[in-house]
């Protein structure tokens, strides 16, 4: 079963292109189909990546019997409805981050997945790339002792209209702030117990830049930030009682990690990507499907719920609610 995983891609934007290229680099998978809101867009995308089945609606894609799993590459505000559409059609799902707009929506999706007995995973690709896996291995080995602090930012200057549209779940937090928050969750292996945050709510009332101070049981702290109108450094740092890990620019898609003890860097590993980084989350889906799993061990459902709850709490600090909430 699943000798070759047949993917469908729901959506034809920038991120869909990245995923299609990643799948093309793997021998055990193929992009079998694409679904768009228009046939013209589906045809253009399919021509670019030599995709056999091209559908002018999302519904047609989910009904395609030659598709095993669907990657959802649509805007934040569509993730819940798109995921449910795919699950109820009997497809496995890899849904782009953020999984949904909030925890309540996420719970709705996971309830459908449980009812349908179908696999679903949030596409937080950072968790799967080799450099981040190496950083986690160092933590597991006790190389830096007890994790005490995490520091990371992800900010850039954007002009994409959807990023500033509250009806689409816009703002820095859901687009890029989720990455440093994910790094902290990976390092501490749990959700924070305290959350403090500040933001600048600019165009259309979404956060153009925001900072997050997270506290963890036992005294751990994470100092994090995201921005869509400000450039920031892209290194990530995990600091422990006996050392420090640097995840070099860009921490969410790193190819280099360093281990420091005292004033000396004792080990540096260069871990180039097989393609563009998206292939590793796809490989995890392949493994899970072949083993009959309904969720990933690396990105389990509870982790998604923990992250969504953290994002909800941060936005509550600012009084930012999206129109669909």
C-alpha cells in the first residue's frame, strides 16, 4: 500500500509552488493533481509541474480517486473549511501553518479527522529539517544541560495585501511569529504557562510587528518577535545551563547549527537541504501513512492545539479579533 504517495495540491499560490518542487525531488511520491478556483489557474500550474490531473475547483480535487493526500496551500482564513472538505472526502491532509485561525477552529478540524479516521498534520516544516532535528538531538543528549532561554525573531518588510487583511487572518503573528514560537515549543517541549506580549496594530488593525515573552514551568523564558514591516536578524538561540545552540540564519530553514560550551564553539554541523525544506514534512506524512498512523509523532495534534492556544492568548493581550471569530 502507498508504494508511491499521490499528492493533490489545493491552491496554486507561491507556497504551492514550493511544495510541488519539493515533491518532485522525491522518488516515492508524485503530485498527481491540483485544484484551484479556476480551471485556467489549475492548467497553468499543472503545465509548470507536469501534473496529470487538473481541477477547476477544490471540490473536484477532493473527489479525485487518484489522490491519496492533499496539501492545503490556501490563505489562513480558509484552512478550516478546506481541511474539513478534504477529510470528509476521505483524503489524508497536510495543512499549511497556521493550522487554523484559532484553537476552536482547530478542534473542529481534528474532530472531523477523528470521525473520518483520516490522517492530518499541520505543515510546520521547521520541525522536520535536519538542522533543527540536530539541535533537538543535542538537547536530548544533554549537550547544553537544562534549557533555560530561547531567543528568535522573524521579521521582514512585506507588501502582500493578504498579510494586512484581518478577514484573511493577516498580521505578523500568524504569518511569521508562529516560527519563533514553534522554536520555543521545540526547545522546551511544552506550552508556556505565562504569556506577555506587545504589538503595533497598524494597517487595517493587524499586527505589523509584535513581541512575545513566554514563561515556562521551572523558570524557562523565551524572548521572541515577528514583523511584516521590519527586518530582523534571523538566527535562533537555545541557551542552557551548560551551553548554547545557535541555529544560523535562517533559523526556520537552517542548514547550519553550532554547539557552544563556555566561550568555545565545540561543534558545527552543515546540513544542506535535499531540495527546499518542504520535502521533510512530506516525508513524515509518507512515513505516517505507510505505518497507518492518524497523526505524526513529531507534529502531533496536541502540539498544534498548544500552539494555537498560545497564539490566541497573545492576540487576546492586544484585543485583536478577526471578523470570523
